[in-house]
C-alpha cells in the first residue's frame, strides 16, 4: 500500500508542477503595446484637479477638505 500511495502523491505533484509551468507561459504584460493589444484593451487617462470642498469633522462640525475632480468612474463611461 505504501509504494502505491507514494506513486499517487508523486504523480499529483508532477501534474501540479506541469500546470504551474503552463500558467506562467500565458502571462500578459499590460505595460507593453503587444500586451494591451492581446486583450483588446486601451490605456485611458484624464487630468485631475484638486479642489477644496465642504466636509465634516468626526464630531459633525463643518470644515474644509480636499477632493479630486473628475471622479474615475470608468465603468460608467462609454467604451467607444
């Protein structure tokens, strides 16, 4: 029984190692043009302004704070 168990465990380890090597071969570098083209993606950017807005302190009193504008809601934007 012990040699059979050793054989089964060895086979499982060998199979897991083979899958890990295959997974590494499928990595895509999105920092390159080729990587972005492989997933049919596009890099997007937009200038941001830091603006002063009304806020609230922990105790509820009004104060001034900062926010960024426009918000990065890429999921809501058109993909065209």
